[in-house]
C-alpha cells in the first residue's frame, strides 16, 4: 500500500513538472535591451575653425651687413641684448678712411674759397674791363666821326687836299670796327662769359663737396647701427676678425610679436578674413596663444597651390621662439542658435548618406540628417533633428532601426567606493 502511494505522488509531481515546462515554452521571450549612451541635441552658437601647421617667424628681422671690408675694432652688444633703432652695435677699423675724409675736407674748403673769389673778384674785374673797352671804343668812334665831318667841310672849301679826307675816312672805319668788337665783348661779358665762369666755379665746388661726402660716408660705414628695434640673436664674429662686405655681422629680430605663417588649401583659405581671431598651439606651452590674421596671400603658391596665411601672436614674455613649429586654429564662419550634436553621433553609410540614431520610446530610431559646419567635437544639424531630441553617441554603430535600447550614463559607477575603501563616517 505504501509503495503504491509513493508511486502516485511521484507521478503527479512528474506530470506537474512537465505541464509547467510546456507552459514556459509557450510563453514569448522578452526582447533584449542594448545599453547605449545618448545626448540631447542642443541649441548653441557654433564657429567653424580652419586649422593648419605653421612656423613662427619674427615680426621684423635685419641681418646687418657692412658695406666695407674692415677688421672689427670692437663690439658694443652681446647676444640676447635688446637694442633700439639707430643704436651703435659695433665699430670697424676706420683710421685710413678718417684720413681720406680729412683730405677731402681740405679740398672742399679750397673749392669754397675759389668759388667765392671767382664770384666776388674775377668776374666783376672782367666785366669792368669789357665795359671800359667799350666806352673807349665809343669815344674814339665819336672823335673820328667829328674829324671826318670837319675835313669833309674843309675839302669842300678847298682848304685841304683830298688825301687828308681819305686818311680821316680810314681812321673812322677802323674806329667803327673797334667799337663793334668792344660792344660784342662787353655784351658777352654781361651774358655768356659771366654765366660760364660762374658754372665752372660752381661745378668745381660741387665736385669737391661730393668727394667730401663720399669720404664721410665711408667713415660712417665703419659704424654698425641697428635699423630696427629688437633683440640681438646672432653675432658670429669676434673683435679683431675681418668683416667682409656683404657678410652678416649682427642679426637683430623683433620678437615682441611673432608671425605664425601657414600654407592652407585654397578652399579653406577662402573662408577666412583679415582680422579673424586665431590661436597658436606650441608644444611645451600649456595654453594656446591668442592672435589675429594679418595677411591672406592674394595669390596661390605656385609650388604647392596653397594660400599663405599669417597669424600675428603676442610674445612680450619671450616664451615663443622664432623657427618653432605651431598649430594654428582660425575662426571662420559662425552660426548663431544652431542645433548642435556630438560628432560621435554622426553615421555615414557606403552610399554617403548621413544619419543619426535617435531614441524614441526606448527604441533606436534612424534619422537621415543634413549637416552644416563643424567645430571640433560639435557638428551643426541643418535638418533631421530638433533641439532637445536624444541622439545615440556611443553604441549606435551596427544598431538596427527599432532595437530596444537602454540609455546609461558613462562611468556611472565612478563615484562608488572601491572594494575595501572606508565609507564616509567610519572610524579607523
């Protein structure tokens, strides 16, 4: 009896278990949820930035080369010293040039004296002599004319022979010739002779003055002065060494501001304007240095077909060094009140269509979008997404449309205490 009762109990239990298993098989399995991260599309101002590699150059630079070849007498500055425009930096040996200048000065003084003598003494004397000769010739002509007239009257009266009248006529002709010659000489003395003599004396004076100035210039070339304000960055010679004409003796750079020069593609350079805000990032310097665009080349570089762009950055601290490589970022187009999403939410298929995965009622929803400008990790959405709508930023790749998703926060357990850590308020 006991065995039969046990068999019945076991049979009922087995039947119940089988019926329960059949019921579970008939129940529908719940759809799995995929954990994703998402952010809401925001409304913000977005500015497109054009970036490129650049090299820092000084704002102004002068490699000072002497015009003469001469040994260096002494240097007055060292590397790293700040100098000003016109400041004396070095002196070359110039004793021979100083002597030549002294000789030219003496010749110039002699020419000045000769010029004064020519204009105040010689020329008036020549003029007075010509004037006196003219007056004497005129007087003689008048006398001879009177004698001729008187003898002609006497000849008519029969008081003198005819040969006396012929003699008077000959003397009158000679007096007339002398008068004409004296008049021409006097007129020439007033015009041509005086002018030419003055020009000759003036030419000699100018020639002497030019030689004197040339000698003085040679002496001045021995004094090396800075043409700009800046810092001495190179001084390859030492005192006593021969400085050759045309060879850089001292280099001065203006480094209070630097120019970050970059070559950008034409399509990107066309978005820029002079005066646009920019930054330059240099390795080893924590913060980017602010600057502004000062030049956009009007022509393409024939070798690289790029456009040269200059960004002026402040360097009063002297931290930046000319010749250093930098990365510039220039503000281009700005859109006010744009709809902005993270760049990680943008998907692009093989056909080139751009889309995002939105979140609607706990499911992924694919949306084709039109994008605008980009700024780092932010991208403008022109159409397809509205402000406040969530888009998946992590986990959207390979996700099917309509898949159930669960939005989680990245590193949500970051603030939880690690195993073995003491909770707040616990005593040691």
